[in-house]
């Protein structure tokens, strides 16, 4: 696996409009809910449909049914697993607020109750796309919604940036942070809200240094007893020379049988992710948010679809590979250009 990184990014952003005191007391529309679940924010998209005093629509993915009485409202959303969510609240100055009561089917425990507030979902911005040249100064070793965004971008913007390799070294070989797949980002995408999908188009991924490294080893889960004995002296680092003009990698100090051995490079991103909601996984993990997938099709020209789980999406990327195949050549840097849409 060869690591490398320059990135171009396009993303869409929107600002929540301020409510006016004379705003009609209507509940109909798309709302963005933030609930305080025992000190942890819980984000839910909500659509309300109003006909007279009757309410319909959806709370998250679950259909809802209820009623309103002036600025007060009450509705219930129940999913297929029997989780019942009762929402009671009021509308004041364009903000919905109140309490969510959650009960579980066939569960004797008392209901959970927690407060919430909801604001109208923002419109997408209509500004002209911009190109950002971004030089990272900090890197993160976890996919966290608590990390401060390094750059705010609008939908359609392009970001050109760099990453460090999996060991924390930059394109000049300078150690910038401890190893473990450090990430560039997070990038805050204006108007991206939970329930949206972030679309990332990788416009350009190129090597930006002339060396890389890998390990001469087989992962433990790929070894049986006999092979483990043969590989007892494995795990030695291997340094590779990169010919960026020809797009080839060769062992820097080859043995007798590898003196003329070369492999074509195919730069890719080992990690690309949005921030999870509530969890703070290390950058070695993957999940519904993306993460350390090491999928060798996340290359130049690829389009990656990621769920938005927290406001602003908070996009991370890193762990660039010069090559991912049956083995890996690690520790290179890459030039990347990427578009992000919703």
C-alpha cells in the first residue's frame, strides 16, 4: 500500500434562516430536530404535513400521526420494531421545542424522556462554486464530531489539500503526528444535515513523493499453523522507489530475484468518512460512516456516497495508498482533487 495525498473537494452548504416574530404559526415543512439524549445530541430529520388540526409526515424514517392546537402539538411515531416515540411541544418564534417520550414494546422499563428543539431545514446556498487551496496544520486520529472543522465549504466547492501517510509523515518525510492513519479534516459542509447524503467525486489523486514503504508480512487471520512457522521472520519493512513519471514502483534494495521487478501504481484513499453521531471511533475503524475501508476502487474519478450523521457532515480523508492489491506498499503521499455534493 502506498500512501499519498492531495485533495480537491466540492461540497454544498446552507444557512438556517432566522425566524421572524410575525411568522405564521404553521407546523408544515421540513424540520431539523436536535434532542438532548442524556447529554448526547441526537439528530433527527422531520417532515410535518398539516391539514387543519391533523398532523402527518415522518419523524426520522418513521411515519407520524398527531394533531395541533394553535402553537401546541402532539404526535406519535412508531417503527416496525415497536419503538414508540411520543412528541409533545410548542411552536414559538419559528422554533419547535418540547419533550420526546420513548417506550419499547414488551419492555417493562419506564419510558425515556428527553428535551428537543427543532428549526426549519435550511435551503441549499446558491453561491458560485469556489476552489480552496488548503494546507493542513493539524491531523486527527479519530473520526469525531467534536473536532473543530478546519475549513467551511459550500456545495460545489473544490478543495485542494494534502494528507500525511499512515505513519504520520508528510510528503517531505517529516513526522507530523503519531501513526495510525491520521486524517486531514474535518471539512464542514454548509447545509449538510443528518438524513442527507454527501456525494464526493475524486477529481485528482496523484503521488507527491518518490518513496513508499510496506511490511513483508501476512496478516495473522490469513495464516494457518504451517504458514505461521514459515513466516516467523516476516514483518520486516520494505522501502520502495517510485517513478512518478512512469507510474511504477520498485523495491529500493531488491534481492537477486527482484532486481528488475516493478509494479504499476494506482493511487487511492484508504480512509474517507463523515463524522459518526455519538461514537468516536479510531481511524483504523470503519462503519456506516465510511472510515478505514482500504477499498482499492476509491481512486481518481471515483464517486463516494457517504451518510450525513451530524450537522455539516464533517468530512475526513487520509491514509493515501500508492497501490492496494494482494499486498500493500505503504507510506507514500498523494495529490488529490475531490468534488462533494448533496
